[in-house]
């Protein structure tokens, strides 16, 4: 009888521990700051869409798209879709453990829903980085896109148990 009680207690403690681990950083992308020129909007029953300048927190990672602008393609690497969109971003690790961020975690699409590729014509394009606790990095992402008025960028962290992602509306300047 004591053995059954002991096993039940161990199982209960294990389930409580697992449920606590699963819920510590859940809840989706959260806006924790914003660009001074961007008006605050509250949308309900739709996934929140962030703008350039918004500070977005996913777990312990805080990501900000700082700017979006068209740049000239490299003379030796033409843009197959017609334009190169440069996105400058900042990422900060607000947690205790080192975090990974990589260019493959950012996907861009045009309003018609077509996803487009990265552009690899410049040496300063961001690839990947491990960010130490309390540290931040900046980088540039380049995308080969058709010229359009706006784009959607989805940031979805790779090495996480969560399916959380952040969606940004990007209007090039």
C-alpha cells in the first residue's frame, strides 16, 4: 500500500512540474514597446500585427524591426524578383539563458500571400547568432521581392517548444 501511495505522489509531483514548465513563457507575442510615431491600436479576435518600431517579446527574446527600405542590388547579384528590401532589426535576450536567433526564422510575403526568398548579394547580411543573457545584437536581413507597398514578415523562433510567432506589417520607406 505504501508503494502505491509513493508512486501516486511521484506521478502527481511530476505532472505539476511538467505543467509549470509548459506554461512559463507561453502566451504568444506581446508588444512591450513601440515606436513613438506609431499610434497604439487594440485589435480583438485577430492575431496582433506589429509595425516597424514595435518592441515585440516572444518568450525571453525581444525583437524590433528598426527600419525597412529598398536598396540597390549588388552589381554581380541581380534581384530576381526586381527589388531588394533591407530590414534592420535588433534582438535582445531578456532571459537568463543564451538564446539563438537566425535569418531562417524570418519569412517575408507580399499581400497576395506569396512567400519570397532571402537575398544573398551583400557581405553584411545577418545569418545567425547566439545572444548571451541581457545582451542585444543588431543586424540586417535582405529579401529578394517584387516591389510592393507593404509586406508581411513573420518571426518564428526555431529552438522552442512553443508555436508562438510575431507578425509584422512592413511598409518600406
